[in-house]
C-alpha cells in the first residue's frame, strides 16, 4: 500500500510540473519536451533544486539564432519590383500624359534614364554613404562598390533574430533613391536640357538625398535618434524632392507662353493609367518598408489603400464645390496626394487615422496647386511641390498626431502628441533647409558649367525632336 501511495505521489508531481516546463520549452524547440520534463523532475527529486533555477537554465541554453525568413525575402523582392513598376512605367506615364505632345518622350526619357543612373550610383557609393556605418549626418565608404557584401550577408528587420538578404535591402533602397530623383523632373518639364537633368540629379542624389536618408533611417542618424517617424519616406523622398523641384522651377524659369498660351495635358488617359500604376506600386513602397511579411506590413498596406481613396474623393469633392464638376486630372492628383501623405505614417497610424490623413491632404494639396502656386508665381509644370512637397509636409507632421494610441495609432502608452509633433516638425524643417540650400547651389553650378535651359527655338519646336530626334506621334 505504501509503495502504491509513493508511486501515485511521484506521478502527480510529474503531471503537475508538465504545463510549466512545456511552456518554457516552447522557447527551446531543440530540446524534446518529454526529456526535459523527466530530467527536470529527476533533478528536483534528487537535489531539491528550485524549479525556477531549472527553468532559467533551460531558457539560457535555448537562445534562438538569427534566421533568414524565406517568406520575408520573397516579399521584399516583390515589393522592390512594385516600386520599380511605380516609377517606370507608372511615374513616367503619369508625367508623360500631363505635358504637351511635343514633349512627351523627353519626360519619359528623363524619368527612365534618371532611374538607371541612380540605380548604378547607389550600388557604387550611395548605399555605403546612407547605410554603411557612420555618425549622425552621413555614412562611411566602408561598403563602396558593395565591398564585403555577399549572398550570405544579412540585413536586420524590425523583429529580433529575423533577417533578410542584404542584397535585397540594397535593391529595395535603390528604388527609393531613384524615384526621389525622378520626381524632381516634373517641375521643369518642357524646357530643360537633358544633360542638365542628369548632372543635377547625380549631384543632388549625392549631396541631398544620401545625407537625409542617413539622418532619418540609419540607426545612428541624427533624426532617427531624435525619434522622428518616417516609415516609408515622407521627408527622405517627398519633401526632399519637392523642395528641390520648387527651387528648380524658379531657377530654370517659366515656360515660353506660360499664363498666355494653353498648356493643357495632351493625354489624360495616359495620366490616369500612370496614376493607377503609382497606386498599385505604392503598396511595395509602403508595405515593403516594413521589411517583413507580417501584421505591420498588413497595416501599412491597408492604410495606403484607405488614404489614397479618401484623398481622391476629397480632391474631387472640393473641385466639384469650387468649379461645378470633378475632373479626371483632379481625381488622379488627389490619389497621388493621398499616397504621399500616408507614406511617413502608414506603419504607425490606425486605419481611421489614414482616412483622415487622406481627406486632409486631398483638400490642402488642391489648394497648393491652385492658390499657393499662384501666390508663389512659379511655373512648377507638373505640380511636384504642391503634391509631393506639401503632401509630404502634411503627412510628416500629422504622423505625430495620428500615431497616438488614443487615436488608433501604434504609439506607446506614454506617447505625447505635442512632443512627437515637435520632433516631426524638426525633421521637416531640417529637410526643407538642407534640400533647399543644396539645390540652389547645385542648380547654379550646373547652369554655369553646361546651362540649364534649351534655346527658345528648341523649346518652341519641342524637346522630343530637338533633344532626342524622335516623335511620339508621326501623323
């Protein structure tokens, strides 16, 4: 009888410890659950060691090693292709439809070739200066020519222990740099030299894009350490490029006949197709910036969809109230404004915050390309500053508001709207000043060396023929 009681007691002890040890061994999949339980129970019986000590020892041994997730890698390659798609052909067609027919190929060529040039420069020295170590304001040349990077090299994601191939991260970030430069060309379309576009973009990429990208996205960067939130490029891409575009529009000068001759878009169907490609490709831009295929990417994906739809509705609605009817150009422009505004916020605001951001950006950007543009007296041909510059400013600052958990955002419990808005505004001001000053210097330098503007006769004929020797339409 005593032996039976003793056996039952031992069995009860083993069963009572099973849930605790089973939970702990979930952290250590390499240790069989049953073996761990039996070994731990035996230790308890033989040495009277405390249960907590045994558990702690098991967890310490079971530290998981960093792994490369194939799903994340596949998603990031897909996201990279989506960003290429939003640039060529998306941005190219959006811009191409907005200019006059005699200048369409020139704009397509500028976007296409800028993308090609910056992609090469990114891998030669851009990636190293943006993400290859360094201090608060710029990186080092340790990874110039992608030195030391192999197919086995891994880059961090936002989850501890999970990595993606560094080559994928390099390719993904290359598309951001390339589209930032390509955005600028819309401001001085129809009157700038092709060579001037390429030279300026090379210089601006080096002296404006790379420092801002490093400050905002690198772990030791000045704005990153200050706590600025820019999930997918509100400051790095849109404000940065928008300010450069505004400076370029002023320094290149107005088109011949601007304000006197009709300069309506020659093909709104092309523009609508381009805007639609931008909308689709932007899911790679925003959701891809999460670097992982998980709930964070899903939030950015949904927010991108909602903000874009809301901005298109807001722009078309405001246009109807002001002019009596909505336009296709307005709907497409509103969609792009929403895409821009949600870019810095897509990973931290809630869906309802995304809708509000879209509504605000749609109305404000409409005013920017009409009222503000007239007040400034500038010929920003394709409204790069009004949509990307102003939309980026709205999105960057309001990220500090809608990230608050009380408003549905993902901020911490002690999140302070006032404090975060101050940090966001600091990032906006630094980006405006840096890009503005650098752009003034670089445009002036290019003008002195090779000249910015084509001769008047070539401008009247059209840049398709005079700069590239071909026509989009031969009839």
